[in-house]
């Protein structure tokens, strides 16, 4: 029973480039969440998606960031025109339902912006 | 808005001893869930224990147990018989329940626990 998969595990981008982070939820899970962890800090919620729908994007920066979870394929977190402040670990989590369901986390993608 | 506070940035414990990590939270909700996650050096987030606020009984998972004090809004984690593999950062997290739940986990700042041989 494969867990939450994220790729790549490490991503290096230069300022102004685009970063695409992928997340495949656990089998049977239809809810996906993205969190960001800055160095020496806790995780901060970014966005919650179900298939083809963004349910809550209250933690997502208004510009340059977008997320999708298409009917087929993984969820994608996209960061356009990256800046050094985007350097962080980005975690994806999934759950089978909503109400109080435990979220299971992927190994994270560490983004470094040069 | 809900907040989660972990007042102990770092703690250490001798192998085989017991340690308690503190967590307090602030909410006006009556229905919610609380979690402890562990993040070892691999940085993988691993669920340690989960508590439903409507349950008075404290959750237990093997060597891990919680002391849930709803009135005081306190949710501490006790690790018994500490093992070297328990060395990690521990995060306390809050999730609203009921119809206002959007699945958002709110995390504390974390406590780094070192288990010494």
C-alpha cells in the first residue's frame, strides 16, 4: 500500500524560473492538502483540493502560486517566477474524507532558489 | 482564529526515561481534533497520535499517550520508555471539526526532542 508520493524530492531553480511540484495521494484518497515549511518553522497550510476543485486556498499567496488536482494524474503545485523567499520544504498530504480524517504526509519536496 | 503554541523549543531525555511535551491551543470551537506528528531527520511527517475533542478519554498508542485537558486547552504528549529512534521534531496540530471543517491543520512551532543514550 504505497503512501503519498511526491516528486521531485529536491528541486533547484534560479530566480525567475518556474517550479512544478507533484503529489500522488494514497490509493483511495480524494482529498489533497499542500503545506509549506520554512526553515526552523512549523508547517503552514496553503491549499486544499479535491478532484478538479479547489476547496480552500486561504493559505496560498495571491500571486505566482497555483494548484490543481485534475481528474486524472497527480496534484500539481506550481510556483511561477520563483524568488529566494520561496525556498522551503513543500509537503503534500492526503486523506480519504474530510471530517477529522487523519492526513498522511508525503516525504516533501525541498525547493532551493538560487 | 485558532493558534497552537508549543513553548518548549528543545528538550532532551535519557534513553528509557519518560518525557512530556507541552502544547496549548486557542479556539472558540467546541468540535475539533488534535494531533501530534513526528518529523525525524528524514523530514517525513509521521502521525503519532490523534484525539477527538468530544472524547474525554485520553488517546494512547503504545508508548505514546496524551493528557487532554479541554477546559485548559492543553494537549501534552507523554513518551514512555524513550528510544533513540524517538529523536525528532514533534509538532502539535489542530483541526476544526463539524461543518466548518476545511481539513486545514494548524501546526505549532515544534519541539526538538533528543533522546540520549
